[in-house]
C-alpha cells in the first residue's frame, strides 16, 4: 500500500452547486458564470455525468462552482450513479442553484425538489429559458414551490444572470476569498477508454471524484481533483478515453476527446495509462506523439498489473514490448500499478516528482557550454559537400517544457543525427534523462 495521500480541497472556498434534471441548461449556466466553456453542452440529455468544478472569481469573492449530472427517476445504465453523485453534492454545498425549465415542471423536478427541502435556506430557483418577454410572467408560477428566492434567467442569452449572482451573494456574502496557492504539480490522466483512468483519479484524490463503470466512455468532461502527497500539492485531471477518429461517432464524444487533448496543454506531466492485459495500440502511440510535441513530461503507467498471470519474466517481457513500440518515449519512466488495489502508487508519484523537478531544472550557460565543448571534442559534427558543420554556443531558453537554442554556422541541413546525439548528452550529463527536450538552431 502507498503512503498517505490526503485530500487537499480548499476548505476556505465556498461551494456553489448547480443542480436539476437533464437538459434544463445547467452546463450552459455553469459556462456562463465561469466566463468560458468548461462543461460540455449538447442538446442530448444526460451529457454531464461527473461533477465538473471550477474556481469562479466573483467581485464578492471566489467560490468553487460545481456543475452536476442530471437527476433522473428512470434509471438506465449509468443514470443511478449520476443521480446519487448529484445528491451527494448537496450536503457540502453552501449555495444550491436549482435550474428548472420555465415551460414545464416534470415529475423528476418534483421528486428532486423534495430532496432539497432540508436545504431550503441555501436554495435559489433559477427558472431558465426565459428568453422572450412572453415567458416572463410564467416565472411567478414557480413561487408556489415554497422557495423564497426565485429568479428568471436565460443562461444561453445571459438574461437575468446578474440577478442570480446577486442572489448567490446574499447566501455567500462578500469576503469569501480563497487564500490558497495554485497547485504545485499538474497531472493529467490520458489513455484509451476503460484503462482505469477514473479509478486512478479516485485513488489519488482519496475520494470518488469520477464515476467508475465497465461501460467504456463513462467519463465525458474533464474531472479535476487535488491531493497532498509528501507535503507536495498536486492537481490531477481525469479525461475522456481517446479513441481513433473513425470511432468517435457522436458530437458529445467529439467534444470529450478534444477536452482530453486540451488537458495536455494544462498539465506538467501526463500519466499515459496502458491496460497491462490488452496491451498497446496505435492510438497510444498517437497520444504519446501529442505529448512529446508539446514538451510535457510523461510516465507510461501499466495498470491492472494485479490481474497478470504472474509467469516468470512476464513483467520484463511486457516492459520490453512497450519500449519497442514507443521509441519516441525511450526517456519516459515506466511504472506498474493497480489503481484498483492501490499498488505501485508510491512509485508513480515519486516518478512524477522526479520528472517535475527535471522539467523545471535550469542549467547555467557557462556550465552548458563547457559541456558542449566536451561533447564536440569527443564527437565532431559531420561535414557535407559545403564543408564542416560547427557548433558555436548553446543556451537554455525555457523550462517546462525544456528548450535549448544552439547557435551553429549553418542551420540549414544541420544533421538530425547530431542533434539527437546532443539531446542524449544533455539527458545523460546534465540530469534531463526522464523528460522530452527540444533544441532550436540559429545561425
């Protein structure tokens, strides 16, 4: 078992939870308040499954805004898990925004309202889709529900949003500002569907942040969590499973996959999850290529290791195959885990911390050029019909991602093999052995 991982949710940050049945506009309202698209919006009912969280910096102070999955009476497939997750968010909420459709109140609405009775003082009824003056009078009908705060809005058009913000400020007054620092290390979990990404997120956060199911494609939005490990703060993103383009069949999955890919931009380190039983695919290689192009740290994570047969040398055989199929990730650490059983989590997080330190390492220019002189003395750059290629000077231009600029006599046609030699020396001699790095040429 692993060392203690503790939850690291900012207790000083009040929680505003948006709830209601499917397709009433909860995610559209969430995005409207945050100011940009985070939650996926689509006319298909039940798009949101896991709660989606984001810090909302109001004028009155910061809060954590939470978009939840829709409440349903008729439970099919994942509906019951989504409904239970939505109900769980109520206990910790400082303010509850119940979104209803101005055109109708359904049995699902009535059932959910009964669940909200114990929290009446914290509830705001946001009557949505009031996007025409003919619908404004209909809002008064909703006062009969017994809640003191009823506000007509159109989340799609931004109407009534300021009244809603004022109502939230009544419940959560000014001065509720989060004083914490941003997480130190940002992780993202990527991989094919059903490799155990949500199970790993829940294990790391010591909480059920993502719904876990055998149904591939359960996760749609990017689900976030934070945790502390050995006094270091981490932020982790669980993403939708990335399938081959020809298998992305609907619009919701298209946006889910794009969100997963954009999570690479938001992370320092990617955990590329590989099912140890089913092995690798071409899609894993494409994901790896995206990670390397963006200069992010990456750890190859062989999950479900507890289900392997235990045959002698089986582990080494699997690792050798992974290395053979991932030549562009020869530098990346490889860690065996069981997210379900909690095995190997210490090794995974220790590897992540090592990679993060290398991503943020900076080499003094003087030391770098002393090493460059040694490397070129040991192995001269080759020549072509125009003469000898020469290296003149090298400097590190950035960290995370790590990048160097090499000044040469002739950038055009400079041998790619010699650049690879220099990358290998940087990794071996200067402590960048576990991360991708880039060298840009200048004349």
